[in-house]
């Protein structure tokens, strides 16, 4: 008895029961020495890459181990789980060796799967140094999301000198990212590296039967079962943080770094690993910034812990459509914990700042009135902290979109204006809350003892508001 397929997909693959869709099969069949996949998120490319890694490594007479670099430790473990699943499905004897130390001096480890022929797949997180001195195949998963893709390429590429291939798989992360430079060189610059270039957008995947495959794996009561390809496309688009994020993460269109104040590489280099427990406080001092929302915008609290000269984000909270009293129940306990708080005192924020200063003291709470000049003085320290790696922020699409939304414009009179497009999710409120938190951390609340050596001049206030 034939089971009726689930779902409302209209694009049925020519071979519905085949393991791979055409774009996946094409990627798996490509044995080029260098190959690169610019892809939509969550369409099964990393999964099919794991299949190829197992097939290549477990083959009789295989000459090389595989060295896999993932975005973080969680992704490294998930990639190896996919490899184990394929090894079992293909009835290839494989032993999970667990986490192994591969570089004692640098304390670098990898999750290792060993096959009957003695060859291994080593799945590691993003440290480029883990690739140094290793020979064999390379798989660089989510390549553009690595803190330094150019360095990763430079260290990994020599490892295939004596054989093996190197595969790059990623969504885009900005037009200035080295991943996009490789794509453009291959597509527009004569392809001197001889990269075999693949590109699969969400629309490409849907056209080749992706929704049909997805619906066969989803529970019968999942809301996506009722969708056709057009409805699913709109569903994914509406779920993206913003239009720029959707185009980049699902349609292979890198965001324009020449327009935004903060480049994607800059933001990515400061993000915690996706699986990091970043809210765990140590013994540093806490500082907070609060951007006050109006009718449509968010009220955002951003708390950092200062350890040495690095500000570690410990809490971010966005409040919307809440009465002032209800918001205070969330904010006031954090104000109590923090050494210093800087709060938006513009417009509606004037009342907020007054109330906070009455409750906690003007010494602890500073009201900041946003003007063009003040915004400039707040914005640049954020970028400087990122450039100097003195800031850690959560791995979050909403936060990344907010930080990306800030643009710097120069007026006809030569003045600098910082603007952000207003969206249903706010008006760069997270960016300004972060900027206020950094400003609070730069102005310690504790008394500073000093010996006066003369009158204070205007230059002594440089860098402060």
C-alpha cells in the first residue's frame, strides 16, 4: 500500500525517493580540488557535505583524513553526528572516538570519527590554528561566519598540497567579507584559483523540490504542511530579521558594507559562539544602557560586565507595548545591580531619566539627550570597541540587524548624521542601548583619586560628553 505524500508542495522531484535533491546531488558529485557553495540557510548542504566526507574518507585505499572547521563547538558536534548517521546508513564500520586533543600546546580539540581503513574525520570549531600543519581534505563550513575567513583560508589551503580537496560552504556575511571576494573572483575575475562555484538560493531549492522533501519529515500537524512554495517563501521572508538579512541569508545577496556603519565582519568577530552561555556573570562591574521607546519603538536594556578592558554583554532585553510601570518592574532591578546606567533622556525619556535619578541618584544614573553631535560621540566608541576586540555581543539575528541598520550620512553642510530605517522591530534601539552601555562603562561611578597639577582645560574632557 502506497503512503500518500504529506503536504501541499507543488514541485515534486523527478525522483521523490532519492536521497538528494538535484542541487545536493550536483554538489556531492563534484570532485574538484577547490569548490565553493554560496547557499541559502537550512537547505541541507552541510548535511550532504557530511555524506560526501564519509564516502570519501571510508573508501578502501582512501589516502587522506578530513579536517572540518565549523562556526563553533556545537556545529562541530552536529557535523560529526551527520557523519555518524551516514556511516551507519551506508554500513561503513566507524568508531566515534569522541573529543580528542589534536594540539596539546594550543589546547585544541576535535570530535573524531575513525573508519576501518584507519582514516578519520576531525570536526573542529573555528580556530584557524587548528588547521595548521595538518595534511588532507578540508571542509570549511559556514566559512563567512568565521572570525577571520582570510586567515582560515591562508592556513587551511596549504594542507591540500599533497592531495585532497578543499570545500567552502557558507551563507554570505557582507560585501567586504573574504568569502564574497572569492565568489566575485571566481565569477567575475577570471577564476584564477580554479574554484568550482555553486550557488543555491531558497527559490532555487524550492524549484527543485525542497518543500516536498521538508514536508515528508515534518509532523502532520505542522503549519507548513498546508503551504505551497510561494506561501513557504513568504513565511521564511516574514520570519527574517529584516529585508537585508533575508536577501543575504536566503537569496545569496551579500549585504552592502559600503552603506552600513558597522561591517558584518566587524560584528561577527565580536559575537559569542551561538551555544555560549554568555549571560553567566563573573566578578566584574556591571554597566547598563537604556534606549527609551516611543509608541512604535522598543525600550531596550543592554547590560555589560567590564573585565579588564573588555565589555562582555550579560543581558539584553527589549520591551514593547508595555506601560511605564510594567517596564520599571523589569528595569529597576537591573539599575540596582549596575554600577552606572546611562539612559536616553530625549523627549519621552526626560521623565524616565528624572524618575531613575530620583530613585537611584544622579551619580549612578546619567540622562543622555540625543543630538546629532551626541549620537556621533556615542556611535564611534562602539565601532572602536569592535575593532579592538574589546566587546562581546550575543549571536542574534535581531541584534545583528539592528547594528547593521545604522548608517552614517554627511549632510550638505558637512555634518555627520547617524540614521536607521524604522522597522516593525524598532529603530536601531538595540544599537543605541549598547552605545549607552559602553558610554556608562567608560565613565566609572566609583570615585577617582588624583592629584591636581593645575586648572582643568577644555582638552581634558576630550572623549567625554
